[in-house]
């Protein structure tokens, strides 16, 4: 029999998390693999397709509630004003649903908001076991190598099970400090995750007391309440004990981050992605990679990054919300909100900022920064340039050290470079400006006016040579001595007299020569 969808999932996210030692971030909002702790839990719970999803918040409620509103707008957020224990938190959630006429009567799952490794598959197995065994409550447990400090699951050895039932019924959960030597030898521990019969849950919560050292209502006490009422209490062990790890400090957060990343990377490798060095590769849960993509060492893929088949990213890359299309190569680069088209190349030491789109076979080379720039098919920005707020046509070449001057101190302006344009090295294109199709600009030019299609724009000062200046002003220096030797040789061969020499503007041949490097 297939399990019935849960009536509700209750996520407990009200704790203070003092051991995280953060003055600004509530515990459940600390992040790993591109999501918050509570984001991972809510995601796993939502994939169960529950009728209702409730998150109980407390400390940092404003931040957590706002985050949940973005993460899962359909989730109901309820506030536990006083943190009086886990049992009290669940009662707050059930009461909130009852007040809305939605009190759950089917299976109710309770999970902790700080267990980011918990999977939907494990929660599904918990639901299935709970419903098949007809339990009043089923505990998700785990067998751990070292159970020291954890509450032990004590089962009834002579439990008379009905046909088709799972493990022996649970007699109770014994805390480590209260356990006998025999009980301490038990390796099955409580995870803090439960499946309840919704019809019995509210009555069990009503039976809780605060008669304990902490003066709180413990959810674990519902097991005793239900068992003493004659109901069956069961447990199902997670296949991987690491799934139940809760995060209480930053050491545990780092360990969970490592384990989750290992799971993600291995999953992509089994799906046909080449990851050269898994130990230095970090991939967020929302990133997508296609078979035959390759990820080289020391690479991070964050957010909703996509790497298509045949693309290669790395080494030494950080990509966030970036799309790398088929056959593209990205090397030693940082990319945010960018698109790298089919067969395009990026790097090394390149920064693509949001809004940058490289068309097929385009190039953003070494020490190039781009922002809000559209680069046409086959166009190249090979090195040492800044391209901001620009549209570049197809087949264009932007010479080294070119700056697209887009900001006047108040507003950003746009530059348009047409098809098959050649921009000379060390040029400045002062926006707003358009360089027409097939036009050229001379090296060292400052372009402030539109350049017509097919024209050559020359916008640089005339060169002025002052002969003899070094010998007169830097007498005795190595430069002056070298100049005197060269001058003596020139004079012996019949050179020019000392003085000021003005040179005419560049000839067409000189301009052509100055632009040859752009085609290299």
C-alpha cells in the first residue's frame, strides 16, 4: 500500500542557537550549499507534498519569517512567544491550524529546522513505516558509531508484531545520563524527528507537564503518554546516520557543509559529469550540470548556475547564477549573473558581472571586466579592458586596454559598437557613443562622438619631440649618457639639429600598423 500524503509537516525553528555565537543571524538562517539550514529542511518537507506545512519561529522571528516568505510563501508561520520546549512548540503549531479550522487528522511529521542533511526519501520512509505499522507515533532513529550523549531507543524485546510490521515497538527513549550499562550499549538513538497520528497528537500534547529539570514541555514525553494510553510506539532507522545531524555550532555547520557537498558532487559524477578534484569543488544544491560537462579543481558553482554538456569550468573559478552553454570554456574567472554562450571562452583572470551575455564563440580574455554587456557572436575582448553598459556586434575586436567609459558621476550611459568594428588599443569610448559597422578607431584615441560606418576615428594629441631635453635636464644620468652616445652616432651619420620638432598626424599606413595587434 502506498503511503498517504502527510496531513501536515511541522518544522521547529524557534531556538536561539547561542552556540553559533552570532549577533546578527538566527541559527536556522546560517547557510550551506546555497540554502539556509531551515531552507534545506523546508525543501525536503515540501517534496513530501503535505497538505499543510507549518514553521514555528521564535528567536529572530522577523528575519526568519521574512526569509520563509521568500522561500516558501505557502508555508504557515506561527510564533512561539516563549520557548517552553519542543512539545510546547508543536502544540503552538497544532493550535494555530485548529484556529483556522485545519486541525490535521492524518499523519503529522515533526522535524527540526537545523537538520539540513535530512532527505525527502528518509522522511518518506518514516511516513510509510508509520502508516503500515499503524503506530500512534513513529520515531526516526539512527544507528551511530558513538552514541555517547544521545538518548537511546529502547525497544520491547518480546513485542508481538502483526504480519507485515517493521521493527519491535519502542518502550521509550532513555537519556544517556539515566541509562544502564546495557542500555548504553545500544547504538540506536533518537533523531528528534517524528511521525504522529494527528487524531492522537493533540491529546498527547495536552498530557505533557513541565515537571523536569528544564521546566519545559518535552515532545519525547508524548511517547510515554501514548504508550501508557495503550497505543503502539514505533521507530525506523535512517539508512545513513549522518542525515539526522543537527547543527548547533559553526564546527558542526562546517562538517555538514562538507558532507552535503560530498553528496552533491558524487551525485553529479554519477550522472556523467567530470569532477577532476571533488575535494576542492563546491556545488550548491540549485546548480545544474549536464552529462559530459567538466569541472576542474578549485571551482565553486553557486546559486542557480547551469553548466551544459561539453562545457569546461575551472580551474580556479567562482560562478554564481551563471549559465555556461555547450562547449564553452571558463578559466580562472569570477562570473555573476552572466551567460557564456556556446563555444565562448572566458579567462584567465576575468570578471563577468550581472547582465553580461557572451554570444557563441565570443571571447572575454585575460584581465577583462564586463558589466551589463552584450557581446556578439565571434567578437573578442582579448585583454586588459573594461566593458560596461555596452552592446558589441558580431565579429568585432576590442584592442588591449580599452575602456568603455559608462559613468559620468551621476548616471550610467550606453555604448554601441557595431559589427566587425576594430577598436585600437588604449582607446576610451565615452558613452553615450556609437561606433558604426565596420568602423575603426586609432590606438590611443578618446572617442566622444559617434563614428560613422566604415570610418577611421583618430582622436589623440599630436606628438611633440623636444630634442636634447634629457641631456640638458638630466645631465650625468644613465639615460643622458645613452642619449649622448646615440646622438653622437646619429650626428656622425648626418642627423637633425637640436630643437623642437613637430610631427604631423599619423599617416594611413601608421594607423593601419597601430591596429595590427588587434588581430593577433
